[in-house]
C-alpha cells in the first residue's frame, strides 16, 4: 500500500513536503479507519514516517535510472559539504509540472547543443516555424542548463536569444506549468478588476490615499490598459509593498536613466516623453533583470508585468523580497498555481474577492 501511495506522490513531485506527507497519511487513515495508530497524537504519525522513507528509496531508484530531477540533487553534483548540500535542494516550488524534464528519446546534451547553435542562425533569419519547433525540442536542455548552471541572465540571453520575446515566453511558461500565461493572466485580471477596485476604494489610511492617487489615472484615460496598470500598482500598495519596485517611471530627458536601470534587479521600466499628456503612449515600456534590458517596446504595463512573471518561471528566479506577496497573488489567485496554499495576506484578499 505504501509503495502505491509513494508512486502516486511521485507523479506530482519528487520532493514532497512534510505537509504533503501528512495529508496523504491522514487521507489513508480516514479511508481505512482500521489503520489508525493507537497512542499517536494524530493517528497517522508512523504512516507519515514510513512514507518519508519510502519516498527516499524511490528517489534512490530514480537517481540510478538517471532521472534529472533527482540527479541534480545528488552530492556528486553539489558542494561536498553535506550540510550546505541539504540546504540547497532543487525542487519545484511554484507548481511547476515540468520542473526538470528528461531529454527527448534519442537525444543527448551534445545533439541538443548542436540544435541550439543552429537555432541562432534561424532566429536571425526570422524563421518562426523552425524556431518554435527547435525551442520545443531543446526545452529539456535549456531547463537543465538553468537549474544546474544558474547562469547570469545576460549570458543566458546571449545563448538563447529566441526565448526573449513575448510569444516564446508564453510558450515556455506553458511548457513548465501547463498553463497559458497571457490569456489566463488577463482573463483573471479582467474578471477580478471590478471587485479589486471596490476593495481598494474601501482601503483607509495612508495606503488608501496612495491608491486613490494611483487611480486618478483612470479618470484621465479610461482604457483597459490604464485600468490594468492602475490595478496592478494598487495591488502592490494594498499588500504593503512599493509599486515603484515593480513599475518604475523615467523621463526621456533624465540623464541618470541608464545608471538607474543598471542597478535594477528586477522590474518594469516606463520611459515617458517630455510634456506628455494623459493618454499619450510612453516612449518605451520594457523589462529589466539584473540590470539587463530583457524586453522593450511592449506597449503597455499589463503585458510587461505578465511577461516579467513568466520570465521568473522561465529563468527559475526567486521572487524579490520587496514584491514577494504581489507575485504570490499573481501566481496563486490570478493564475491559480498552487492556489490552495496561500499566505495570510493573499488569503485575506481572496476571501474578500469571493464574498
């Protein structure tokens, strides 16, 4: 029975948490009351420990078979200091379904590297059909490179330039999570926007004043793009985070724009024209990661924020501490990825949305 349960768990994650194992053990005891342990504080502690050891044995078998998701965590591929190795376990943390996939049948790292080199010329020739097929084929190679090598964004962009456009980011996110990024994000944002705006209007104190100041833009230019931008900025304020950490405005006459951008770890930049009127399009909207301009000329702030979120998954980046709650709301409420486990702020917001 434990063998069968372990196999079921492994279908979803190779490294289940203690909470996952407790949930499985409790479900086992609930379904078969005769298995409840006498004297155990929850009636299933022994089953949980047994499952934990079973999972470790399954991981050992998978590692011997060359399963990438467990191989990258073997001591041979990590620092020999066992304590540090144990603290740096690479595992899905944000509902990634294809966290570390295996190479396609018949392919090796060497053959996929040749495909990557050929992709560089196809990308320069704007051969979209071939680029899409090759990006699909080399997904496992690219993903393992990110997880094992943890390259700098600038270096990775030079190796995989075809990834860094809206279309391929959307497809890469779908490969990782099986969820379409842009369509799901904007469908949920449009669905929740009226309710979110009502919640924001009821916010009092200094955050409420800041939200009302942001929402003034809607009265000046009531378009769908302006609403998306205002809702996302107001969401940051509502969660006690700084919206300028997510979206930073610059003037095209500012001499320190380049220096400021070089210091940006992760965020969206908006360059406004001098003397622009409400409703005028900005000169440029783009994404910065590690001081590198990843994308530009995106058209509106909403799509820039969605693609920034997608790049966090594609590049296996951590949420920045200053915006962690905002990105968790995007992940767990807007995209419904691991939406059953919410931090307290996100859970409180979700309860209000469901009223």
